């Protein structure tokens, strides 16, 4: 393992982050479990950053990939592509966006990049509204709208970005207000902001902030924002890269918790739909998607093998009601974690929806982030046989829990017990 680590460091960038003091090589997986190069088994509560959505080595997906690979793997978008059309039809119908068009990419970064291109072209504006503590990718344009300092290596950007309050409920100048007053204060702040600038192209927002530590506003905030945005024709882009496909349990898309004013003008997706294959994309109303006046293609977006995987994965998810499972098992898991955290002085908050749960840590007796404790809990959980993630806008002090959506009650209990032990060891 040390040899592989040394080789990694010799040829890959220094800024390419690795978890754990002794980095882990995962060699194979099955269901909700993975194994490392030394043969040790772990319960996976992070799923390759929310990407293994249904299960590791799901037979339906591996069969679809194998069969498609035996026919043709790739041809580009210059030719008709039946799997791409079939998956686009399913996603357009599920999106809730009227007269929807779908463009496939290879990642969430590229999906958000495309949405920004569409919005700025359609609106003839390079001003974007984004949320504080947000994360939208690692491309030059998506870094420029990311509101999380830890993931913003440059301040240079082709866009003018204005950051809005509201993505984090329990921190900031409005945290002390009740939900209704919080929403009202954020709306008034948005109105004031818009009074000082030329009309922006769009607001882009994650319904639940992923890298930001699984934080979210009260339900209805983005619907209230939408009412204000519509007055100036400003578009709403829902970044569903982490929240889509039923992960939140209560809804198929995260935007539906804010759906009083209808669907967004665009939504972006990636991660879970491919169950490990590289799929991203944008869904938009036809008039927005078709606003570009130059040719474009995608060499690898929508390639046959990834589309076959996405179709099989989406079919499995819908047919087995994994959204309902996320609601039921996720509800049990979050309550179990809240009970485990009760009385632990370093646990500031346990939050989330469905199988998208955050545990924020703070130095006991304060609201100050505790990144060292988060790192220690991550290590202790691994030693106990559990893989989790971390994030947050305050020095990476939130633990991120996002297992495959087929998680069983017994596995939820197993993971919660390991995590409780890791938390108690830290505090």
C-alpha cells in the first residue's frame, strides 16, 4: 500500500485530496460493502461521494454495461444514439420541467458549466446569483460561483458572482430567527441585492448543500426567491447533482421541497444516476436549451455504455422504490444518530433528509468548527469498519453520511453503532 501511495504522490497533483492518514485502496464492492487491498470489509456510508446510488456491483447495471460493451461502447453525439434518447425521455418526464430538453455531460461540473453557458446566453448577462457556502464544481466557471472558500483556488472568473444568504440555516446573521422570519429576512436581503445591480442571468442553488456539509434552508425559501426572480425574468437553476433521484426520501428532486412556484427553469444532475459511470447533464425548457446559435457536440457525454448503465440503474431505483427506502431507513438512521449524539458536547447538529445526513462538530462549549475532531472521527469510523465523508464551509467540520439507497435497517443500525463509538472516542 505504501508503494502505491508513493507512486500516487510521484505522478499526481499535490492538491488531489486523499482521505485518511494511511490512504485506502478499495478493490471491490458488493451491495453496501466494499473491500480494501488487504481484504478488510467496510460498510460504505459515502458511496464514492454519493455516486454509488443503488448498490455496489448491482447485477442489473453490470449486466447492462457488459451487454452494451459487447455491441458498441461509444460513437459520440454526431450519430443517433438509442440509449441516450431513451434515458433523455425518462429524465425529461421525471424532471417536472415542461417541454424539457436534456443534454448529457460526463460530470456535475460540466453540467453546471453548461447551465451557466445557457443562462448567460439566454439572458445576455454574465452576472450570477449563488448561495454562500455553495459548491458547484472544479471548472473555471463553476469555481467562480462556488461560495465555499476551501474549494475556491482562484478568485478569477468570467462571471460576476453575487452571493445570497439562506443556504445555511443554523449559522449567519439570520440564524436566530424562526423559519418564517428567516425566509422573510433572506428574501428582503435578495431584494436589496437586486436593487444594486443590473439584472442577473440566474440564481444557481443546491437544495441541500453537499460539500458545504449537507446544510439546507427551511422548505419554501427557493420558492419565495423564485417569486422575486420572476419579476425580473431571472432564471432558477437547481443543482441536483447530490440531491436528485430520491436521495432525500421525501421528494424525487430536492427542488420539490420548494415547489410552490413550480419547477426550476433548469436542473443539473450527475453522480447517482450512473451508479459509478460518468454521467451528468442539464434539463431545461426548450427555449432555453435551444438558445445557442453555434454548433456543439459532446464527445463523451451520452456515450452508449454510460447511458445503458443509467437506464438500468434508474429502472432499478424506480421499480424497487428506493426513494421510499431512503425515507424510511434514512428517517430511522437520523433519529438513531440524534440519540447517539445527545449529551456529546462536540456535536453541534445532526441534520439531513432521507439518506443525506450531516453531523456537524464544534469545539465543546462553543460554535467554533472542530476540523481536527472531524478528522479523528473519520479515522475512528474507518477503524471500526465504516466509511463516511466530511465537508462543511467552516473548516471541514461536518461528517457526511450518504449510503446507497438500498441500505437495510440492519446496516443502518450497524453503521450508527460504529459512528457512535467513533464520536464517543473523540469526545
